[in-house]
C-alpha cells in the first residue's frame, strides 16, 4: 500500500442530484483515492476544510465498466466514493455553497 498524504486522498466532489439533496443533512460525497481507508478520508476532510468535524464515513468501491469501440474491448478505471457525514455543530464545507 502506498503512503498516501491527506491532500492526495480527496480527488474531487461528486455533484449529482442525489448528493446535492444530502447536503441539507450535512452529508457530502467525494471521489477518493482507491487505496484510501475511512480513517484517512476522515483525517483529510477535517484537515482540508476548517471547522468540519466528521461523524461517520461510508466508502464504496466502483469497478471499471467494460467499453467497446468497434472490435476493441477496454475497461474504464475503477474508482472509490466516500460519503461523509458531519456532526451537527460543525461548519458546512465551503466548496458546495452557491451550487
């Protein structure tokens, strides 16, 4: 397993209707490094976004899909998603404001 620093854990936020609806409940969704575990995701969110206190983290591995382009068959990259719940007294994450 690679030595992953906290700034390498979170790749980008997931912006979908379902993830945006969860923001009212302080539930945020991110694409994370495929080898990151829940404690690394928690540490990364608390360090990158000041005032954020993580209550719970759920992660899910998403395997790559088979794609064809003519006779050539390939596979898309596998990804990992993390759903992060913040505590009631923590501040909201600023990157999602105004969306």
